[in-house]
C-alpha cells in the first residue's frame, strides 16, 4: 500500500474488508482514490485505482460511509465551485 509517492485519507469499510485511500498525483499509476481488499492471510491486497469517472480531477479527501457503498470525496473540477467541493458516488463492486 505505502509507496514513495505518498498516501493519505485512509478510510476502512464498515465490514473491515476494504481500505480506501488517496495516492498523490505523482504516483506512477496516477493519483486519485484507490481501494485495497483484505486477504485471507490478513494482509491487504494490491490496490486498485477507482474508475476514471471518479478520478478525473484532483482529489482532496475520501471517506466510505456506514453503508459500505457510498463514497464521499472532495475534488477540484471545472464544473465545481472550488477545491473543496464534495461529491458522492455509489460503489457496487470493485473490478
């Protein structure tokens, strides 16, 4: 999970099986919101970057809600009012 690029804003799903976090935009696979799933051996699996429709701008913070499916995040988008606009998306499955 940890890289030299920097990770912030950890948020664990209510069931404890998914870890959402933000990687800085300087990461070789791109910045944005990532998720890692817990493995049977107790370690976290390889992080997956969430889809581009979520990660299409600079992301500031991210939190998974108590239902385990609603993700709130702040982003700077051209249609927004500024850096700290809050967006919501539903996570049905992680591919």
